[in-house]
């Protein structure tokens, strides 16, 4: 399945937000970006929505029951992940090394799972759901994926209401919510890229129906889930709403194709995993140079940016591209994809 430039550009925009939050936000200290909007959460939500947009279509296009898809994904993702785990364990010994990309648990509450544990847990769960549906021969069903999105949304609502009644109990409210949004994103792919006009129209109807339910239910989830903290839920709700609106615009009326964003999008996976470790390495470099005060902060940001982009580009050139090519050869994707496109529906 060929890469989509506008999805890579959205990933690149997410990578920019992560760079801004990790390296530049500590220098600016803007009130609005700390209290009215969470740029890191917005970036991770865009990563999740892009994953939901692409993964079911890629898996459904596989003609070997998903085995080739799994092999290709493992070859592309696992080596970079293991390298990031190693660097995180060395440079950030207090951080959870098994979750590279998350410098430290983001919150004591489990309500906002993404803020606390990053993108990897929901992505792995979504892969598991999609593989199960593929094995059962149900992944192609737009109505079933809509049902999955709505059932997961209902689970998030129930967890939020339960948390309101049990204020001392930590419940992962936004985990099913994130998975629901990923299934919703898969409907958007069908609505825009399906070869059959009837299938596109049907997917658009399901997507509109699901979106209306989100408009009704999302405020209740955040109001109930954050009832113990009246200042936190509006920021998170606004961040989720902005993530959904921007995703809808990028996949419909406002396609992004700026080459710098597309390039950043191609590096986004490695950049996400490496950024906290590279930030710590930049701090060590500024300390070794004896810099202090504002000069140290500015130099740390510059070093962190160069190290993060450089390490991500090296990972792409030395690991991602060669292993992706090896995966295609191993699973003979080049010969099978035309048939997959011909019989995709």
C-alpha cells in the first residue's frame, strides 16, 4: 500500500508539536499552551488517528491472512523500538524504558491514559483488534467497525461515570476512547479511498452518524471523568475536539502536502521514540560545555533538535528503509499488491 502524502504531513505536524512541547515549550512557558491546550496530547492523538486511518486498509489489502503484514510491521517497528528502549534505559534510568517516547508518567491519574503512557499501548491494542477481525474475516465490514467504535465509546462513558461515583479509583477512561477514535478513522479511509462509489457513500454515512454521537458523548465523558478536577477537563476536551476537527479537515477539504511536513512524517515513529532520550543527551552536552542560564536552555533546545532529527534520520536510513525492503521481499509484497488492490472489495 503506497504512502499517503497528507497522512505523512499530519504525522509531521504531530512531530512538530512533540518537538515544540519537549524542547521549546519549557523556554516559552505560554499559559494558553499549558492550560488551554495540551500539544503533546494533540500530537499523540494525531498519531493514533493516522494509525487508525492506515492500518485496517493495509491489513485488509493483504492476501495472506495478515501474516505478511505482521512480518513487515515487526521488521520495520521492532528494531527501532528496541534501540529506543536501550537509549532510554541508559539516558533516562528513572523513566519507563519499555515505553520510549514517554520521559516520565505524565499524570498520577489513569483517566488520561495517553498522557500518562503515550501512544504505544493503544496502538498495540488496535493492531490486536484488527488482526482478530482479519482472522475472522470481518475487517472489511464498515458496519462492524462502526459498531466497534460505538461500543468502545460506550465503554469510555461507563468508565467515566463509574469514576465519578468512585473518586478514589483510577480507571483508564481514555483508553477505549482512543481505540474508538482509531476505528472511526478507518471509516474515513473507506469514505475517501474506496474504489466503489456506493461503498464510499455508505462509509460517509456511518462516519457522520458516529461523529454526531461523539459530539453528544465526549463532553459527558470529560465532565464526569474529571469531576474531581474542574480545571483539567476543558483543556483535554478541547484538545480531543481539535484533534478530530483537524483530522477531518486534512482527510477531506484541507489536504496537507508540504514537503517538510511529509519528510517529518516519514521520521515521526523514530522521532517520537527517540525525543526524550535525545533531550536528556542534549542536557548532558550543555552541562559538559559548562553553559548556564538562558544560554544553556537555548543551547539545549538546539542540541536536542539536531540530535532528535539526526537520530530519527539515521534510524530511517539504516533500519526502517532496509528492513521495509527486506520485509517486502520476504513476503513477496511486490507481486501480491496489484491483486490485493484488484480484489480489495
